[in-house]
């Protein structure tokens, strides 16, 4: 069972309540990744966003900085918005990180739950599905690291195009992040890629049909069904009550800001507490979080769990403590529970 951390580089507060700069927030993520590496966390994934609440718009650039200061932790994106990027450049950038990290890089490709990158880079939202379908098809061809001939409607054609740098292993580890679309699950299986489920609300067991669909589709299509991963938000502190009180106020601000754009009502504390108790918020003491991860991962039969450990402007010191507790206590307990 692999245990990882996931962040979008949320801009945190100093302990005096002032927000840090975007630059400081990026440096903070690097420090958290270094600590996670020292404590034996298996992976860290950095999400791509183009909003003021988040500091990371180019995950691979930050991952390159982390690569230079770590030895063993896997370095990935969570996710790279492939639809509004160029597959060749994405491959080149992550192959470069893979070189710097001695083979530890991985990319998680997705369509993105936010759409700011589409107008920012000049893409038409009416082609939302087509852009991802075509660009994923091209990216899968690039993974063979051989000259590529490809044509489509959303990008200029390639004829015997050889792309550099090559990876030393001969293949860049590549996942597809899926938020709950059966069509996306089947597409991932069709390409023979690992599936990463984004489970950000409700009981994790409701995603069991997607795991089953992925495995059945891979069997019927003659591809490989890799161990499935899942990522969900959470926060670790010394006690259950401390974790909730640190996390909730900042989470509510962020959730309500995003919700206003999507037509959601303001978050109520009762809803939050119910999600912590029964849903997909993994918040509490190390033992509470570990038991919930083991229960959710066991119910779905996944091989990897990533905790989205930032969701709002939680203080820098509390974030570092959360990473410390996850690496030193939560991850070992989960591995022990899953082994048993």
C-alpha cells in the first residue's frame, strides 16, 4: 500500500494570521516535500491551478526543485491539465524531472475540475471533451519513446517526430485522474493506464463500481488493470478536535468562494462534521485518520492513497505538523492495518 500527499500549493497563513506570498507558498511546499521524503512518505503530487488561492501553476517546475533536495519520494502532478497544454511539452517537462529525480517522476493527467486554463491559453470550452480525448491519445503514443506520427483536430499533425529527452527506464509513469465519469474510467482502461480516483465527497464505497468497471473494461479490451489509486482531502493534528478546529474555518472560506461560482449553498458546520464522520474528509488525530484511510482503501481495494493535506489557508506551522504526523504516524499505521 502506497501512501502519498497531495497539494495545490494553497497559500497559507503565517502564525500571525497574515497570508504569505505566492513565492513563499511555493517554497513552503518544497519544505513539506523534503520533510515527507525524510519520513518515508511514498509520493507527493502537486496540482495545477490558475487561481489566486493556489500558488502552483506549473507542478513540474516545483517538482524539479523538490527532486534536487530529496532521495526517494515519488514526484508527480495531481493533476496536469492536459486539455489546455501540449502533450509533447508535457512529456518533455516530466521526462526532464524524471532525469533530475533518477526515475522518480510520474504524471497524473486530467481534464481538470477548474476551467481557468482554457481561456488563459486560448482553448475553446466547447471542445472540452475532444481536447482531452485527442491529447491523451497523442500522449500515450509518446510514452513508447519512438518516432510518432499522429493527426487530429486540436493540434498540428506530427510525422515521424522524435521527442527528447528520453527517460532512462524507457517509459514515464503516467496515471489518469478521474472524478467520477464512467466514460473516463473506460478510456483509461482502453489506454492501459493506471487510474487515480478523485474522491472529494460522500462515502468512498460509492466509487466501488468504478474500480470494478476499470478492471472489467481492461479485461475485455485486453489491456492491463493496474492497482487503482485514490486521493481525498484531509488534515492531521495531535487530536481530533484540534484537527477540525484548525482545518474548518479556512476550508469553509475556500469552499464557499468556489461554491459561489458553482451555485452551491454556503457550507454548514453540521455538513462538515458529517463528512468527517461518514464521508471523504480524513480529518483527525493520526489514529483516527489512519483507521479511516485503511477502511476506505480496503473497501475499494486500491493500492495507493494520497491525502490532499491543504485546503485553504491553514497556518504554515500546522501544515508542517500535519506532514510530520502523516509521515511518522499515519502512514506506518495504515501499512500495518492493511497488512493485517
